[in-house]
C-alpha cells in the first residue's frame, strides 16, 4: 500500500487508523489488516474463515479449521459455534475482531492430520476431514460443548466417515481418543464405521481409560471391546 500510494509509514498508519474508525478496514492481529466490504460492516470484520488462511500464511503457521467449525463444513454442526475454532501447533491467544471471534487449539502432530480444502469468497480454507474432525471432537470434548454435544455431532457426521480413513486419522492422536471415539460412534448407531478402528485399538491399546477423563471411575462399568470405563452417561440430542 505504501509503495502504491507513495506515502510514508506514518502517513499509512494514520490512513489505516481513519479507515478502521470508518469500519472499512479491520485489524484482527497486530500488523495484519483486512478490508471490510459493506456486507460485513455490521460484523466489524471479515468472517474468520475468510481471513484466517491469510493470517496463518502471514505468520507462517500450519493450521486447520477444527472441531465444531470443521463439523459445519461437513454438514454436521448441530449448534452454530460461537467462535471459529482453529488447530495450530502450539497455544495462541484467541482473536477478537469486531463481533468475530477465533480461538486456537494446540494440536500435536498437526502435520499428519488429514485435511480438505473448502472454497470461501476470498480463496480457500483448510479443514480437517470428517474422520479427523471426529477424532479431535473426542480429544477436545470440553472445547466442543461436552460429551453429549460431541455424541450429537458424531451422529450427524457418521454418514460421511470412511472406516479406513478413520483409522488413519486415529493414528495421529493418542489411542485413548480412538477408544472413546469407537464407543461413542457405536452409541449413536454407527457401529459399521468402527470395525477397523476396533482392530486398531486391540493392536495398540495397552491401558483401560475413562470415557470422561475428569470424572471418577468408582463402580463404572467396563467395555472390553474398547478398553474403556463408562464413567458417565452420554445423552445425544437427537
């Protein structure tokens, strides 16, 4: 912009400041600006999926749209998420831009997570596959509204899940996530999707884990198929 207009750094900052006050430009992150077209002036920013890819490229970070935001792309968002959820390699602070919110989830082995590209009005956005989305929902259940909501979203996501690709996605995460995911998919009537996943758990599972890590295990029944203690009742919102 400075080169095109032939202005100084100080003048460009003043001009950007005026445009921000007029809600024609927004700054989701320090040193990063987006033009806000008239249709989004009420938001005070671009929708997150239209600027996050450029911001991640600007910061040279791996990323993908995750959890409930990813589920939306796959037609499985039972409730519209209040913030755009983004997986990155390490923890980052959330972003607020006008009324737009984006939060970040630290995901180990992010480079191995299977992704798809979806078109947006300003390019493309990387999104976890249905199978990788299912894995993450179980691994970050607190960020996805709790196990009841996770089970609800899985019931809607199940028809898009490929059993073999599910195993591939599960291999990017701790086996305990696969144990919980397999049980929940059976719970929502998708037992046909987890036959290969069950074999994966039998090969790699070494310890009995809890369905909900934060809950107690006293008198919890055990699922031998999934090496799992069923220490909470899960009630999907059908």
